[in-house]
């Protein structure tokens, strides 16, 4: 395609995300298209399909961007899926990974293999961000039992013309190996060095994805590299077989705006970017995209169902148990660890770009000056209140970060001033580029991957795009943000669950119900902790909330989740410094809890007390997401209750057959009850998606309830295609336990938009019997929401 992309180009009415893997291929996905069409989906949305590392279960570790993964069925299966989708009227959206490639198996990545073989003379040297001036490329793979990897060097061999370390193979440069040469000497002659895995964080000489040594960053800012990595993707578009793209980790790119403008010149379809916005932050206006992948909407929608009055009790419990509640201090410490430990190699590379100050000597001699410059870079990277600034548009974000760093570390003011001056003088220079790329990594690794596992006061908040300092989102804020979304980015994606979320939407919905019974739950946690504590306070609070939120859950799933959480928090153990005794105590905890009949009964009772409210919240947030502004995504399987946790738990196989059976019953006219089957949620999803596809609603008008339970209703109206007045209304119940405790809806009514015609609830098929209140046509909520806690009204 040669047309320029526009933010509204080819926007689907909705998407349905499918996680492909060797066990669920493109052919399997094609077999689901009829089901998705009947569900009302607008486009099938595929996880990455380019050739990934051997054994990959997710596709984000691409090794060959020039072809579709054979293990997924190859290009023939992709083309067949696209043809079948288009025949059914469904679009095709694909997730792409422009930021990095997998180098875990060099023999599987021809580009990286060539770079290791030829060094800076490689034809692919410009594809990766490697500091060749620093010497041989460091490859941190050797085992290290405290000897710096020295003993592991003895395991190197030469096999079939390659340097071998166990099952891994590395190339030998021409003329560097003869029969009988000592392996150590052969190794020393290469353009790379195999070193201890522990050296990656501080000494790595190539840029990575976060702190993952096995994912090397790709320099797509180079036109030739962009062309090479996108040729296959753009070929699909030229064939008319691709309608949209989800761009992964746009913040990792050197110049996100430039990349997206180059992409728009070649692809005219719908484009959304994986970009986490801070509360109140908006995408740069110069980006030719429809919007984000929806974490901003997730925070607002889920927060709407959290009771703000529950905050003090959860805060008191956390403080009493020794869990950090000072969010700013917690976040600053976690980011500092990310910058100075996990990402020290990146920080050192930036610090080396700073000019040496005149007169440095004594205590601030060469070594001291280097340390101070690194500290200054780290302080700045930790100070952003957004993931990254986009200069020159994000100058205000940059200025705030510099001011914050100077306030926190006045002793570093001269170097911070030098950093500021260097970047402002050349906002497109290397220092500016690297700082902007790295700040997003510091925030993600410090806040999301560390602080969110330490500040476990109320786990429903600890979500990608979340804000631990904001306990809930009120209706006024929710409506304001929804109206802005409709006005500014009406075709952005919205989401409640993704492959990256820390827990599924239904787990969060049940946890939200706990905010309405804070005293009962916090009291229970105190009792349970006395009986069977986890060995670290933050993990302990997270463990009990997770057990209730995901109940019923087996020992193995829960143990795997808690081990990952503990290693991410880095309080009692970590990925790089594991404490076997601590981890064994964590691993055994689910069995000890579930094996205690009395304790298990108490937990089950706590779940029962909020189960129905959790279902109400699940349906409410789903109705709000599916009917609100934006393009709603349904993550695979979440049309039924889904109590999944962080990956890989949320990539477990989905029983699509069971969903198909329930869908057939709903199509036959069955109105399912709200019960353990989750069929009521499927009924809601089908109703909303089909209505979106049929009426294509636009606009956004908040609606107001009046009466004794008015605060428990959230509603808005939209305008269907071709209509003159709002004729579509979504209604949801919020804070259902408080509603029940106050006596229900009683005579609470919802004012409906004026105009001719009668209103019908698409969920029940019932015509709304309106009443006149203060001159308005109103729907009595006691009757409207007697069967389901949500309603989807259409006027005809």
C-alpha cells in the first residue's frame, strides 16, 4: 500500500486476541473464525507470527523477520486464515515486534550469527545496537558458581566447525581455528567472548529488551533495517491480507514517532501501539496511529468498580504487616535498583557520553567522576513521571524529570545540568536517544516488575498502566476520560485482560468486591497470617488476595505464581540470587493452606461472600468496555469467567469447544443465569459485539441516575450510525454489596435520552417501561436490572 495511514483507517468494530503457539497454530485459529464471527467479533487479532526462537510459546522472541513461523503453519496457513477471515467479513490484525530479536540460539538467528562471525564487518552489524569500540561482543551465557565463569570455560569445545557450549553453538571466524588448537585460544580469537551470565547487567555491550540478555535490540531507525525487518509484513498488506497492526514496545525504539511515520507511509491500515500512558497523559499528536493497546482504559474501567471507602482498612493492614505504603518512596527505590543494578550497562553507556568537567581531581578524580556521572544518569532515569519523554514534543515531561532529579539529589546538580544542556542542545543526538529509550525500561522494570510486587496493599491496583496511589476511579473522572477518548482517539484499542496483565479482569473484579468489605477481609487476613504466613510481608498480602481472587486454584498454579512474584519483588529471593530455603517455603505454602481443612473452609467462605459481587463487577466492567469509546479487545477465553494470573498462566489452553456449546444455546434464545458457568458473560459479550457491528455507535453522553441508590449506577448513551439522537445506552451496577446493604435500587431511576421510539434491552429482549420524573423519561433501575446487573438498551 502506498496510501498514508490515518488514525481512523480501517478500524475494526472489535478485536479478539488469540495466542498462537506450537500447540495452537494458524490452522487452529482459522478453525475458530466461524465461532468468532457468530460471537460478533470485528477482527481476529493474532500474537506475533514471524519465525521465533525454537520452542517459543509466545512469538515475541523473533529470530527471522522474513518469514512466518513454520511451527505455526507457515505462510500458506497465514494466507488461508486471512482469506477465510475476509470471506466472513472479519479483519486480520497482527502483533509485530520491531524492537528486538532473540539471540538465545545464535544458530537460529542468521543475522546475529553473521555478526558474531564477522564482528563490525558483518553485513548485519548495523541491525543491532552494539558498542564495537568496547571490544569483543560480550555474550553472557556461562555458568557461574562464584568464580566469574572461569570453570565454565573448560566446558567449551569445537564441534562441527563451531564453538560449542553444551547445546549452544557459536560461529568461528575464518582463519581462527586449526585442528589441534587449544579451545581457549580459539575462543580468544573471535569477535565475541562468552562470559559469565552475571556480567550482563553491568557490562553488556549491546542494547537489550529490558534486562533480558537473550533479546537484542534492533535498530529499526535505520531505513535499511526497517525495510529488512518489515518487508514480509508489508507484503501481506500489499496482498490485501492484513488490516491492522499492533506495534509492541514502541517506547524501546530510538525514535518512536519517526518509526511510526515511516510505517504509515507504507501501511494504510489500523495501527495501535503498546504504550503505557500515565494518568492524564496522551499520545504525542504527531504519531499517525489510532491509539494505544488500552491499558489507560483498563485502569479507568476497573477503578470504577473499586470502593474508595475501603482504602483506610487496606492501608492499615499493610502498614501493620510491614508492607510499604509510601508509594513514592517505594517506587523510587525500585526504580533505583532497576537503573543501578539491572540496567547498569545501559546507564554506563549513557554516562560515557557526558563531557568531563574541568578541574576534576582528588576525591572526584577519574574513577569518582565516572561514578558520579553514572549516579546522575540513574537519578534522571528514575525521575520521570511518564515512561519516557518524546523530544521535542515532550519537553515539559523532560523538564519535570530534570527538576525532580535535582530536588532528590542536589549533590548531583552540576552533572544533571550538564545532562540537561547536552540533550537540549541536540534532542536527536545519541545521549537524548539513549536516555529516552532507557527511561521507559527503568519505569517498567522498577514500577511494574518490582514495585507492583512490593506494594501489595490492594492487588487490584497493581496492574500494567495502574497507579498505586489512586485507590479508585470515580464516575466523574471515568466519564471525563471516556468523553476525551471519543473526541481524541475514537479508534484506540481498549482492554481489560491481555497477555501482559498481572491478573485477569475477573480476578480484579472479585478483588474490587473486597474493597466493599474491607474490615471483614483484612480481619480474615490477620487470622490466616497468624496460622499460615508466607515468609515475607508483601508476598503474604499478595498471596491471600491472590488465593481469594483466583479461587478455586490448584497448588501448582498458585505456587508458580507466588515464586514468580517473589523473584520479581526481589525481597526474599530474586531471579539472579535465589534463596532455596525461602523459595521452598513459598513453594509449599499453597499445599499447607489447601491441606488445612479449617483454613480452606474459611477461605472458601470469604470467596462466597464476594463471589456474586465479583460476577456483577465482571459484567459491569465488560459492558462499559464493550459499549464505550474505542475498539474493545476480548482476550482469548475471557468471554467466560477467566481467573488467570500473570503469564505464563494466562496463556493456558482455552476450551473453545465449551464456549461454542454455550454460544449455540444462547443463539437458541437461552437467557443464562449469572452462575459459575460464566454463560451470562458470554451472552453479554455476544450482545455487545454484535450490536457494535450492527449499529457502529459513536459519541458519548454520560447519563445520570437519581434516587437513593444513584451512586451505584453508571450509564452512558451513544449514537448509532445514521441516527440523529442518542439511541444506544449501556447501564452497569457498581459497588453491588453496598447497594444490597442499603436495600437495593428501590425507586432509583435513570434518565434516558429524549426522542421518539421505545427502548428495548438487548440482553433480555424486554421493552423498557419508562416513567416520567421531573420532566424526563426514566427507566426504574429495580426493574431494568432485576435479571442482570447490566443492561444494553437500543431505541427503535
